[in-house]
C-alpha cells in the first residue's frame, strides 16, 4: 500500500558503529572507572546521532496511481535550485529528453539558451515519463544518476534530488542490498513520484510539490486553483494544520482539452496551464492557457515550412487560425499526425458556438426583461385610466 506523502522530515541513513570495549591492561576491580571528557563527548555524539536516526526515519514518497495497472503519462516535479545552476545542468541531472521539453514545461521561449543561469532559490518544473504499477506511480526508468566520489545514497536523495526520493527507495528499485555500499561510477535509477489518475473524472497532470516553510493547504490549493478538499483527499491529509515543511504533495493540475484523435501518434498529449510542447517531429507547437483551456496548436515557426507541410482547413484557414461568422467561431484545429510513410499532419475545422450561445442568452434575457417592464407599465396606465 502506498504511504501518504505527508511525512516527518527524513534523516540521513547510515548505521551506528558499536564501540568495542577497551581492553583492560591492568587487572582492575569491576567497579566503574571515571570517564574522561573525550569519552563522554564520544558517547554523547553517538547517542545523539542514534536518536536522530530514530526520530527522522525515512519514509517513501508514493503517489497513488490506480487508473490502470500499466498507465503511462507525463509527470512533473517542482524542483528548487539550492545553488546557482543552468538549464543544461538541470536537463542533464534529470535526463529530460530535450531542452525544448524543459523550456516548454516552464513556458520559456524556445530561444532560451541552455547555459542561461538559474538562480539559487528558483523553481523549475521538470517533465518526465511516468508509469503506474501496483497502485503507485514512478518515473519510467529516468533519471539515472552516476555515482561520484564521496556520494552516498542519502546524499544523492537529499542534495541532488531534493528528497523527492529516499535512500531506501533508490536501494530497493536498483537491487542494492546494502545502501551503505555503492561504487564510484555505478548507475542508479532515481524513482521520482508521479501519477496518471484522473481527478473528478477529468484528466490531470500531477505535480510533485515541495511544501515550503509557511505554506498552508488553503494557500497551496488557491495557488493551483484547487478546492481544499481535493488537495486533502488526494494526499490523505487528516489534519491540514499539521502540514510539514519539506513534505511532498501530489498537486493535480487542470489540463487543456484537445482535438487530437485517438489514432494519432501523440494521442494523450496533456498540458497544464502556462506550458507548451513540440510534437509531430517538432513541426507543431501546442500550448495551454487558462483563457480557454483549449489546446492551441500551430506550425513551429522555427522549422522549415517545406519540412512541416500542414493542411489547410475549409475557408482556407491555416493551422491554428480562426474565423468568425456571426456568433460562431471556427478554428483550424490540430488533430494529430501519422509517420508511417512520412510525416502526415492532420487538421480539421472545429466550430465553437459556446460564445454565441452565451451572447444569445444574454440578449434574449435583456429583451425578455424589457418586455416585462413594458407589460407592467402598460397595465399600470390602464389601471390609472380606469380609476380616473
């Protein structure tokens, strides 16, 4: 069973060494001998360290994922840069498939340099493939970290990956029998928490969020446009007042709906608000905005038009363009691509009458109100005339 992501702060792993009894050089009576200040200090340090380990035992960070036994999707974690770094370094650390994927998850221009500085204290969203198994979600065999001199599994979990995993999880998924023994150059998979579950019957992108000091459930829910109850339920938080700094929360983000059909190679493309992604061999750029929560896809201007040949929709509309007729808004919507015998980009004209319907309702309501006022006014005049 997955453990709740709210947990006590996790302490460093390791084993305490037993102090061997001193060999008695002289035959001394078994009475207790006075302890030297050095010996007392040593015992005090050993006791404090053992107590710290006991009180801060590591707990796994597991997100529930019960949608299907083998669901796959995109996961996200919100990574806090402890030290100044670059997007290239972050991409390498988390093995993000492309720089454009990292930039898109953070809504940064495609022209952003890989060597651009990410200041200490900045938060960067990390996209990665998520896979569900046995009721929990984990990153699908990425990232893989190469052990360097001086590394321990606990230091890797804490200092490199911000405690999104524990040393014991790393040991378990990599079949390491003794977490205290790893080799320089050894490659270890870092299983980041994720989920593919819908929430309230709607698809979501689940974000791994690190609780900061001063955060509250209500504040986090408001920041991401969630009901407090949703955040409490999905993270199995019984008492919101006991939220701990450093805890990892599963935050389900609303995604844009799309017209991509289920036969397309990129079917299931889900993007949360304030992000974009390249698809169809990087020919198509799709973005998500809270203004409509409808996936907006157009040709990637950075690619050659001869390489990326997108069809026109009726009315000679180009991909992503719209036209208005009365209250109706027609969009040349991206519906996917195939790549069996060469890239084939698909598009279809989609007419949206929601705006028209809302306007019509407002107009009809106004007219109805005018008629009611007129009717009442006429009746009042007739009553006045009859009595006069």
